[in-house]
């Protein structure tokens, strides 16, 4: 398992760095999921944020895996310039709340 070159993690934020000229393959998904799972299993955060260009199936898989490791998950909305809580196990992070 190796970290795909198009993903990075900065503290509590997962960043997809996929250029518009590149598409990723489904075969890269297991490494991405395992990378994120291993990092956040060891580095607990109250909320995990996700940002960057990526296909919906990538976002779906990553949100699913981190939802089990944190109190809340938020994804970046480029239109508002804010993160939106999409999964929550904590009343302090209501679904739909912006950060």
C-alpha cells in the first residue's frame, strides 16, 4: 500500500490534488481509503474536513471510512467558500452547519 500522489493530509484536512487533465482509476481507491484510514486511526480529530477536485465515488468512499473515526465530517463548498458538515455523531456539529 502506498499513498497516491494526488492525496495529502494536513492535520484534520484531506486534500485531493487531482489536476483537471488527469483522471484517477478505480484501482487507486483502495490505497486512498487505506491511507486515510491508517492516518486518522492514529491521529484522532473531532472533525475531519475534505477538499479538492475528485469524483463522487472517491468522496463517497472517503466520507464513509472517516465517518467511523471522528465526531463529524465536513466537505468544502467552493461556491460558499465554507466547509459543510455532512456526517455527524455530535450535537455540536449539526448536519448542514458551515465552518
